[in-house]
C-alpha cells in the first residue's frame, strides 16, 4: 500500500518506518508534527527540527506541519494533515505507538474519519525485547530528554546500546521506569541505522538540566556519507 509514517525521529517512529519498509509498503511521506508547546500531549518535541535532515537521510519526502500543541486542538492539525495525505494517494499510516491508548485511540479515530488505515506494528510489544531488537538491528539511538528517577544528566546524548539497556533494567528494578520510556521517562532520537542512506553528524549541542529532568538539544548537524 501507499503509506506514510507519523515521524518524530525518535526510536518508535523510526522502528515503525523500518517495519513499513520491511513489510513492502511504498512509503510516500513522513509526517512530522512540529509542536510549539513543549508539554504537548500528542507529539514528541525535543529536536523535532532534526526530522527534516532525517527525512533526507532515509531519502523519503517529509510533510512538516506546525501546531500550537494545545490539548485536543492539536488533533485538528493532525486531522488536516491526514486529509492532505489521503488526497495525495496515501492509504495507510504507520505509528510508533507502544502502549499509549490516549495517542493511539485518537490517531485511529482521525484515520477512520478520513479513510486511512492506522497501523501500529509494535503495539503491546515486550519492552525489553523491543529495546534489544532496536540495538540488534543496528540503529543508533541517542537519549534526547530524561524525566524520571534514576535517569540523571549523564544520560543526555547517550547512545542506547546493550550496556545502556542493562543499566535501564537495574533502574527499572529500583524505580519501576518503563524500559521503552512509555511513561515519558525519556525521549530519543535516531541518528543512524539500516534504513539510513546517510548518517547524522552532530556539530553543536547543549544540555539543559533542571534539577531532576533535562533535554539534549542539537543546535547544528549535517549528514555524512556512510
């Protein structure tokens, strides 16, 4: 089918894109919702500006839509984007939803209204197996934000590898964080992987830490040949 992927650049939307391509879908567009509100209920915010470069890295056109990120109202912006994709010939939309009923139910409702099939290939996946799979597939994912006990400033900008996952398991045992960050414990960004034709090179970055949470902000980046 002609497909689009709701794409934030994070691990879950990147895995949804990988799944769609592996499933033989013709991915026509990446849809990036760029929220002006850091507290958006629906959309990923940290480093969302990097999605333009990531779209170039995977060589798929991107549709970027700005939204004020106001609860419920932001759904209208997403609905308009769905309508535009539908008129462009898209038949289904892949999402990286894992456990958030709030997000998944609203996306599916919009899809039904517009006439688009919504596919969430990793819905209710085993989180530990999922995180290990991301690494084993060869994706390079960095932590772009943390907001949970056990995750300090040292995690900002860190690559998720098997050692990092081992540490997350220990933190989970102590603080009960979700291993795939579905409780908002952390945000992520993909900078390389098997579907990337070019890799992201970060030229300038900064960390912002606020007592018990923080973000890793990419101020400048380019694409490099692999």
